[in-house]
């Protein structure tokens, strides 16, 4: 069960809010944990069992790590390695195509959907590493720790955060009518991104890639980048909205990265919580081992390679991450020469669209063939499909580009500060209701929006 499904929107979501609102403050952690277990169970009973066992394993591993930290540092290091390897193996086995034969041998594998595996595994690994460093004490309350791992508002798209930060948010969490209203509006905003924009962009991507020409290839990679962005940021907004309904103000992961003036700005705004996690637990420890500039640059590029690999767990996504990392280093050098001052948005957009070919293609050879077609290598610059697609999707393209830049958000912020502020306060719930109706009508056929969904 995903956030963008009718059964979640009209059954699980409202019932969970009502139940939680009528629950005494002291029992809300227990109720939220029970709701999260139920959510996992609705995704599959074997998935629910797996997540509970995974949570219990890292809960006791955290207690053991703290005990050994005071008794035997060497054994503690070995236990931390076991925890890290267990998390990484879990993520790879359930997400990599290479292990598909292994998944088929797992009992009830069909219902063991790896929803959120990419998030709760890294969260668990970070938790153990924080205890090893002495930065956070182990959590003794199993239910609170379970919320960190498997709380359903964070299940699909995180965000990744340290346990120390989560615990602070937990301690100040407070349910209120105002937060619930803002959370519902934010959830509908994310739902609209996924259903109204991402799904239509994916249909455009599927159409142009069926009959490729040079122009179609550029339209295809552009629509794929926008589709990927609105899918990821849409689910992220839905999760943030859900969290706000339960009193948690989770940090944003996507801050309008597309069409940035520099590639490093794009990199900073694109799933910044993931990049911070990799920097904290991978890059910085390695940086401390060397002062060689070239080795540090290699570590930086490898960090981005891992960030790319995290998305699809294949060679192409790793190459995408490496290319982004190399582009940032090249930009840092060229900026000194003032060569890129007037062309920032142009070269950043070109780099993002070209490198995204590796994310959109199944393997390396397919990506190289796609890039060859983008340059007109197949001798087909445009065809009748090109005109048809542009006519059919021009409105969606323009709206998507505008919404991905944050200009609309900035306009609303300015209008709220003047005499139109009260008007927009009244208009917001009406617009949200209209968007919800539109999304519902689009999902009414299949019951959910899963046309393009990442198995994160």
C-alpha cells in the first residue's frame, strides 16, 4: 500500500488521524507504532514480520554496542561492522536485480515488498555508528526506537536523519488542529505532484521513447528528469504532510533543484538528507585518513557514486552519481576562471538532462545508444510523433517546468505578506479540495498511482 492509493487516502489516513487525536498523550507513541505495524501489514504480512525483526535486531544491537563500548572497543567495532553489513545486505538483496533468484527462494517473497528498505537500513546503520562514536545513547524504549525505523509517515521517502535529531523532534512533537490542517494540505500537494504531473510526464516519456528521433530523445530525457523529480518530491511531501499531522516537523529533502544556476546547487538541493548521511558516515571518516587532494577528490566522487547507486542499485545509477560528482569538481575549477558566470542555468540543465539518460536506461549499452540518438546519430532529427507529443503535452511541460523552479512558491510567499494574505488563507483549502478531487478521478480506474514508482 503506497501513499498515492485510494485505500490509504480515504481509509487508512483519516482513520489513523482520528484514532491518534482521541488517544491520550501518554499512549500516542504506542498507537502510532500500532498504526505503523498495521501499515506494514497491509503492504504484506511477510514484510511486516521482516520489518519487526529488523527493528528488534537493531534495537538489541544498539544496547549491545553501548555495553561493549565501555568494556571492549575491539569487539564493539566488530559488532558495528555486523550491523552495517546486515543493513547493506538487506538493502541489496531486496533491491538489486542481481539477487532476484535469491528473492524467489524466500518464503512468501511475492508479498515481501521492499518498501522503504533504502531508508530504514541507512537509518539503522547510522544509529549504530552514532552509538559507537558516543554521540547518542542507545534508546531503551523499544516503541520510540521502532518509530524511528518504521513510522509509516517516514516509510516511503524518509527523510534520513540521525537518531539524535529524530529524538528531538519526537520530544517536541505536538498534535494540533493547525498542524493537521497544514499536514493535509502538504499531503495533497505531494499527491498532486505524483498523480497530475509525474504520471502524465511518464506517459510522455513512454510515448517518445517508442519512436526515437533526436528531438524525441531530448523530450524523453527532459520528461524523465521532471517525472523523477515530481515522483520523489511528491512522495517526500506526502510523508512530510503525514508527519505534520502527527506532530512531527520533518526536514525537507528536495528544495527545487532543477534549473539551478550551478551544478553544485542542484546537487545540494537534490535529496540533501541522503547526501548529508553519506557525507557524515562515509566521506568525512575517509577524509580524516588522508590529506592528499586527489584522494579526497576521489572520495568525493565515490560518495556521489554511492548516492546514485542508492536509487536503483545498478551500474547505470552509479555512473550517474559519478558524473554528477565529476561535474561538481570541474565546475569548482572552471568557476575560478569565470567561464560559467553567464551560462549557469543552461549548462546545469544540459548536464542534468544528459546524465539522467543513465538513470532512465536499463543498462550501459542502452544509455550509450540513447546518447548517440540525442546527437542525431541515427539520422532522424524529428518525426510526426514529435509534433504530436509537443501539442499534446505542452501545457504539462510548461506547468512542470514552472513548478519545479520554485517561482510559484516564491510568488505565494510574497502575496501572503501583503493585503492578499487573508484571501490566500481562504483559497488554500478550496484549491486543495479541487486537487484532491482531480487526483481521485485520475486514480479511480486502477485505485492507485503506481505508473512510475521507485522501489526505495
